[in-house]
């Protein structure tokens, strides 16, 4: 037999047609006018055997460059980190892999407990008292935070630093259009948020200030000064987008007065996989708990006093009155949240701290090697695992030549920042070796001239 799966037999087809009371498949389309129906053959390849099809698809896939056969120094929001093998073993189990929204807690205890533990770990990393069950990704979470800040303060002005990920800023603009938000962007200065410009823009109409920590260039923003500027206006909220791995070492945003902390947990247990799907997190204060988008899982006891888990709060219109809903976010990323939970659990608290330290140490080593190779490092100051180097040739050309050497180069900042043309954002994670870093510096130096 050429095909592994047959959708139906002819007798199956006849039985279904008889059940709905028609004689042919064509009768099912009787309401569609003849003049708009497609006639003829679709421009598709003729079907082949499973063996031939598999060979064709494998040949196509091998044309892709990947981060298994190549050494990657590309970050900019999606990173090449260590993935504990236990992650795939757990999330591939059918009770997790096929699970849907846990509306019936009596049969969903495993998934509910997993989500509860995800929330708990996010709270520990961010220092915030409340976290939801997950969001689509970091950009979605940030835009939802912006919407919440406007609704809570009853203000329309949002001040966003241009050191926030450009794609996240684009999502904020998209979400804000329907709500009539005024989104004001603050320029970067030497790789950081321009504090003078920020101070001038924050006023009594500002709902929130949005920053990234570490920022898109890898720099660690002066959060104490940003907090001071933000809180100079009563009611203005501080929203922080954070790489959760960096929070394994850096001071958590909660200690800088953050009202909402969001981000993407791709760094824990989720492969790059062409840029998604990932898993956003959303953490906030107890005061804002009932306005959090999505859902929260809570711990309780049943009538026998046995511990159990339930959906505690849900804020979308499907679950509560439309006039009380705070978001129309449709679901969570439970499977990816589980992957992140398993990864964090397997690493443990000390492992997360050690992984964070390794990212910082290796990035600093790479930055030093670039400076010694006379390839200018664009910005000074503290970094996490990314930094910017200035090249004498277009980044796209350099990256094209690097891939021929088996190296995935950094991100071309000129794509979003015209003032940073020929600047490359380099990411160095814990799995990059000294030899790989040294080779990257040498090859890039040779190409750059």
C-alpha cells in the first residue's frame, strides 16, 4: 500500500452521504452559484508514493541552515540555549500533549498543577506576587500590560523606550490603535533609554512607562533612575519586559517598583523553532490581580481536605460579563509553559543562577575578544548576554559570508535602527565554547577587514 493513512473508504463515504440525505459530494455545494465554482484541475504535483514524498521533503529540509550544524550567535529575542532532554520526555506524554483548556478540574489536576508551578516559578524570578498561566509570547504580554495600564489609570498616553524590542513595540502600536492610545517612543542614547527625553515626556497624562531589562541591545538599564522618573507622576505605572534567565542573576524588577513584569520563557526549554511558538509570562501586583489577562490557577482543598487545583480567575468575556472583561486573549500556552517549568525544575534554583552567570561571563569574554581584535564595541556599560559591535561592511554581507564558514552571525540592527547601520547585535549563551567564540571573532574580523 502506497499510503499509510486513508481518509475514508467508498462505503464510508456512501454511508455519510446517506446519513445527511444527499446522493453525491457535489450536492453539498449546491448553494454555491455555478459561475463562481472552480472548474478544471488545480496546479498541483501529481501524487507520489510515501517513500518518494518523504525523500523529497527531506531534500527540501536539508536546504535550511540550522543551529545544529552551525554555531549560532544570533539572539534578538530568540536564543540558542541548553535544552534538558527531560523536557521532551514530559511534554510528549499524551495527558499533556493532547490536553485542552482545563475547564473540568476533577479530570485536569495534572495540567492545573503544572500551570500552578509555572506561575510560582515566574513569581520567584520576577519578585512579583501574582503571575498568570501564560500568554502567547513576550510581545503579546507586553501589549496586554499596556492595555491594562491604560484601563487602570484611565489615561491614554503610553511612553515606550526605543530600546524595547522593535517587534514588541509594533504589537503595542497594533493593540493601542483600537483603544485610541497615544504611544510616544523615547530615543536610545548610547545604547540606553535617553533619560532626559524620558523625563520631559512623562506627565500627568501618562498611563505607563515601558522599558526592557536587559534592553534590546543587551544593556542593563538604570532601573532606579527610570523608577524615579516614572513614579514622579502619581498613578503612572512602570512596565518592564524582562528576559527571565537574566533575572536568575539580576535584581528583579519588583525591587525597582515595577507594576507589571512580562517577558518570554523561550529561554527555558523551548527551541528556536523558526521563531515560535513561544510562551509569554505576565506577573503583577496583588492590587491588579483581577485585571490580569488570561487565567490564573489557584490551590485549594476538596471536601475531604485533599489539596487540589482550579481555575481561580478568568478575565475574558467568554467567562465573565462582557462589560467586566479586561482582555479577549483566547488561551494560554500550557504546553510551552510546561516545557519551561520542566526546564527550570531540572536546572533547579542554583542551576538557573549558574546558567545566568555563564551567559554573562561568556558574553563579556566575547566582547573583550572583539575589542582586542580591533572590532569596535558600540556601547559601554553592563550587559547580560548580548552586545553590539560596529562593522566596516554591511551586516547582511558579513552574515552571508559567515554562514559559509558554518557560523550564524548576529542581528542586523540597521533593519530597525537607521542610525545603527553596519551594527551587529551579538548573542553569546552558556552553550558557546571558548573555541567557538574565538573562531567567530577571527572569521568575522577577516571578513570585516
